[in-house]
C-alpha cells in the first residue's frame, strides 16, 4: 500500500491506522455484499508516487468503496459537492480526504470554487497521493459509457507541468454482473498507463481534447458498451449458452466472461448491421428454446448433466451435508438476521431512485440496520447470560448470516434438480426433445459464429 498523504489527522502511526481501518472496512463491505470481486491489472499500479485513477461510474458511491477494496493505494476520490452536505457522509469524506467537485447541474453549486478543487488535487498529487476521478462526471444506468468530461485530462496535464511531473494516469474498468441485485459479482480491471504530455505543436486545449479521447478509448477497452440493456441480456444468454456447451461456465473467471462478452458484442454489432435477418432468426429460436425450458420447469444447465450413478451419488452426499450440517446453522443465521435483512431490501428499493443507486443504498442501510439489531440482540444476551455468552453470540452472527444466504440459494438449486430429475424419469421423451432442440440451436449459433467471424475479418463500413 502507498505511503499516501501524511497531513493533518493522517500522520505517522495514526495515519497508517486510519488508512488501514478504512481499507479493511471497504474490503469487508465488498466481501459481504458481493459474491465475487475479481481484480486484474494490479501490476500497472505503482507502489508509490502520484497516480490519477480514471474509472467508469456504473453504481454511485459504492464504486469508490469497491475500488478502495480492490486497489493497493490509499484513494482520494473526487465527489460531487452535494455529498459533503450529508451529515452521515461528511465524516467519511473528510477521513479519506475526498475532494469536492462543483458541477453546473447541481442546485446551489458554485462552479468558481473548482479552482480550489484543482489546487487541492495538485497538492495531493504533489505529495505522492492517489486520486480517483470518474471522467463521465456522474453515475448512470446507461448500458454504455457517456462522453468524457475534460477535467481528468486538464488535471493530469497541469500536474505534470507543476507538482507531479512523474504522474501515472491509469484507466480502471468496473463491470458488475447485475447492478441492483444483492450478491452480484464485480470485475475490476486496471489498464496500462495512459501517456500524459503535450506535444510542442499542440495548444493546451488541443492536448486536453486529445488526452480526453485517449482516456475514453482506454476505458472503453475495459468496459462493456452496448446499444441497449436488451442487447446486454442477449449477450449474457449467448455467453452462458456457449459456455454450458463446453462445460466451462462455472469454472470461468469473470475476466474470461468479460472477454467473451466483448467479442460477442463486436460480432453482434457487425451482424445487426450486415446480416440482421440471420441474427433475428437465431434470436427467435433462442427465445423459443428458453420458453420451452421455462414451460417444463427445466434449467438450461440441467440438459448438460449426465446422470450417472457417480453423479447422482455426489449430488446426494452434497445435498445431505447441506441439509443436515449447514442448514441448522443457516436457520440460526436467518432467525437472527431476517429483520435487518428484510428492512434493508425493502427500504433500499424505495430510497434508490434508479438501479445504479441500489447498491449504495443497500450498503448504507445494511450497515445501519445490522449494527443496530445485532448490537441490541448482543446487549440482551449480555444482560441475561453475561459477557462470555454475548461475545460468543456476536461472533456467531456474521458466519451464520453468510451460511443462511448460501443455504437459501443451494436449497432452491437442490429442489430444482430433484424435481427435474424425477420429471425426466417420468417423461423420458422430454429430455430427448429439449436436448435435440438445444443441439439444433447449437448448430444455428455455430453457423452464426462463423458468419460473425467473417464479418469481423472484413473492414468496417
């Protein structure tokens, strides 16, 4: 981790303690609220010296928490000035030395104060700090990145000519598997450094525009940028279908899935422009196949399972372990956590103005409700049975709550597999019919993939 900024409250041993506590808190939040967090490209992050991280902004305030958990530097994020008027957020923003940005679209915002913002950023960079900026200027729920603002490029160019000549500018891509769904996954990708400099023949404005375009291009390589959420859903269905075909879906990393989605997205763009009928025909067949599966209560992956005696035995043993060993602990976690869990989910949906704000609302409410209820429950145990029992009770709550979520998911999966197993036993032709339709769809998709490959090899136009 970087030495960071040794000023004010963040000084010496006390500064290290504060930074360590904040990073630990962010990592804990990510472990609790996300099923997986996968990080790539950390070799590009220098261990010390000034760094400007430029990231996309798909999920409001939680983006900064995820990035602090993922990156080995103490981050100072740029945040809209309105957040500093929130009495709950203000102590945290001061603790991490966040820098307020005054935007024109914010009511009551004085944009002339951005001169102080640039001065503060240059000061932090000059002391070897790491800044986090979201060049789109705001969080949003679009399936593609919005146009970049010029602030990041202007800040970087000013810094290298003044306080931080050795500045490293790094693009960072954030990809959530399903924004707004509890326990979804997040992929963090750090790209190669973007060169910062002004050519002798360039004016300052020209250099700013060029660097802004380079930052945008680097970020687009690290993010999915699609025409619509319908296309996003289609890509994920196709990626899952192909992965299941080769038996690799559960073993694939988030990075592998991302690369597959990028390639599929490029192929679909070409196909939609040059072979729309072939694409629409395959989409219809995919929808018909998925509709048949839903009608008979069959999951796509269940058609790829071969029910040998060994497979059935492993399933039975695993299910018994979950139901006989883990389920009782999960029930204990459910009993002690159902109220704060339910309140968090209901109120987060009401507070979030859009899906991209749901994760932030969920984390804030979850921390408050779970701290309140678990604290009150622990106090009751202490009053009845003393401190040893209370400490043991409190220590049991987090793992039991995690097991409750795991068992809930696995219980549904076990029930689905048992129902499907006996449905296939009663209706032997059903598996054959659905399997044949899947094989036909595989052939259609293989033809479409070959066509897409040819289109990708053709020059655009």
